C-alpha cells in the first residue's frame, strides 16, 4: 500500500471517528444533512453534492446542496429510472453523463436505517490536483459508511421529534381538558384527578356508554359534562336527569315523555330521551330505576327507539348514554334488583370519580375556586382564608366530599366578619355535623329536624346561610321548619333564632 493510500485510509477513518463523536447526541435533521454533505464533499474531493431526506411517502423532507441546485427531482433525473429501487436495496449507484455540463460522474448512496429508506446522498465529479478522476470502489464504500451513520442519527432524530410532538400534543390536550374542567366546575390537579381526566379525554370521542362511580358529592355530573364537552356531540344537548328525585310514575313521563290526552288536561310533553337526541343523556342514580323502567331503558339502549307514554309510535333516537351511581350495582344484579343485561350495556367503560379525601392536595385549588365564585355571587369578593382555616380544611374528613366543602365555604363567606375567613368561621365540628346514629323508631320528621338543627347551629341561626348549606331556598327551608314545628318536632328556639 502506497503512502498516499495509507494517508487516504487514515483520513477516512479519522472522518468516521470524528463524525461518530459529532453525532453522538441527538441533533435536528437539517443539521445532520448539512454535516453529511460537507463531510462527504470535503473528504472525497467532490466538486458538488446533494443530500436529500424523504418522508415515508417519498416527498422531500430536507434538501441541502453544494455546487448544484437544491432540487431532488432534478438530480434524480440524471440517474437511471430504477435508481431509488437500487439504493433502497442497500447498494450504491454510479451514473455517467457524456453530454451537457458538469457533473459528468455521479455517485449516490442511500440513507438507510434498518429497512427504512430515509433518503440519499449524491456526489458529482471527484477532482484532484491532477484533474478529474473517477470515484473508486473505496470511495463508494466510504460514502456508504458515512450515509449509514447519518441515517441512524436521522432515524433517532425523527423518533425523538415524534415523541416531543406527542408530548406537546398531550400537554396541549391535557391543558385544554383542565381548562374545560375548570369551566365546568371540576377543579383539581392531583394524580387521581389527572388520571381520571386522561381517561375522560380518551373515552369521550368514542361515544361508548360510560358509567361514573363514586360517593355522593364527588362531582359525577361535572365529569359527565366533561365527557360531553370532549365528545363529537359537544354541539348537541347535554340532558341530565336524577333518577332518585322522582317517583316512578313521574320519572317515566319525565324520561320518555307523554302524549296528549293520556289523562284529562294532559298535554304532550317531550321526555329527556327525546330532548337528548343528537347529544348525551346523563342519568344520575341509575340504580334507583324500577325493574319496569330498567326494561324500557334497555330497549332504548338496544334498539335506539322508544315510545312516549300513551303513544304507539316508535320514535328513533340518536344519543349517547352516561350514567352514574353510588350504589353497589353488582350486588343488586346478584340479588335480581338490577337487570344484568342492562348493567353490562351501561358499564362499557367505568370511570371512578375520586373522593375528596383521596385528593387533599386539590383542596387549596377548590377553596380558591369557591371563594371567587361565591364571593362574587354574595357580594363579598376578595375574601381569603387564614392559615389555620386552610390547615383545618386539609385535615377535615369531608364525608360529603366536594359538595360538603362547597357548602362549608358558602356558609363561611356569608358569616365571615372581616376580609379573612378564620377556622371559627368554617364551623368544622365533626361532633355537630356528623349524622346521628340511625334509630329505626325515629320518624322522618325527627331526622329532618335533627339535621336542620345541626345546620342552624353551625351558622348561628342564620336562615339564609342554612338554606345555602342545605341546598334549598329560604322559603323552602321556612316551610319545612313550620311543618316540622307544627308536628312538635322543631324546638321554638330554632324558629325564634332563624329569622335572618
């Protein structure tokens, strides 16, 4: 081997080693293309060169050139028609041009990572001090080595870029989901909430029936509204119905609607199912449906049609169904109290809404949300909680979940004497707010009286604040107090001290 050949081999080896160190870290695709172009042209003494990477469909991705126009199709036209097929097989391709201007000789090598053909590198006319000479087989092998190293780096760069795009897309989607969740009133960023919201994001576009599980007060209807917001039916109606709020006869008419003339003076009325056409029907406390209503709902789920009460016309309906319950439906199915076929059709996907005590880190966010919401509504903006008040909320068990926290803060906003809500303003006394032991001999009026008394004591007899905590208006609370008092159940003290 001559001294020239030995030096030439050393230069090629040094170039490969240096290139491996240069591309040891992940670099953008355009930088890698530039690196390959300059290394190949400089080391092999080419008068011109072009490097082009391609998308999987064959379109140009990145093109860089020296001494020739950066035009992949123009360069490709200088080669035989099957040039790309030969390169894709892993070899190199030579082409000679007897007519026209330079380049007169072309050498092309593929950018190939595994079985993926990512592009090509083309060199034109090797020139030395002695003049133009042909590219050698050694030059071709060296170019294959260069292109192989760069191809692997390009594949890595694309994989990293794809991961980053997915990460950014998921971050944007999760940010959008959290923004919508806040608008819908579901506030939280704890791990259990993030996991639940991610499930909502994945499930909502599919349109499958979803069952929400969780204790009372966790916010199941708010999650149902999130499912609606992120579904393809977001522009359609969201129709909620609490199945436990009405007796069977009224619930059936409310659910299916009623035809005119069923009874004297009855006019035709559309039911919730019909009103939800094109959107989502949310049935809360679905475990309270009677067997006959379960059978009718099953027909809606299976056949996508129903009949109004008193009617014979089968009305088609297009809706998605979201249900919720805090009851043990599995035990009800085992006992025959809930239809098994309906149960499995409703619970295609089950989403568990976490308890407040499972996501205590969300309490400060919820406090800020409710202070802003009710502070503005009650004409007391700018209220804040003391450190002792925050600590008390963080340690309180909240058996009533978020709804109980909301009621506690409503009462505190109404009762706070200054701009700072203290621990005393919260009235967090588990002994007075805890439900009494159940006594089968106690009447319903007596139980209602006991609960109203506890709430009145917690708000110093303020009837307006008590009504907010109980979730009723002042007139309803007053009627309840009068009715219970007429039965001798409510003490005179509670009436005299609740005229505020």
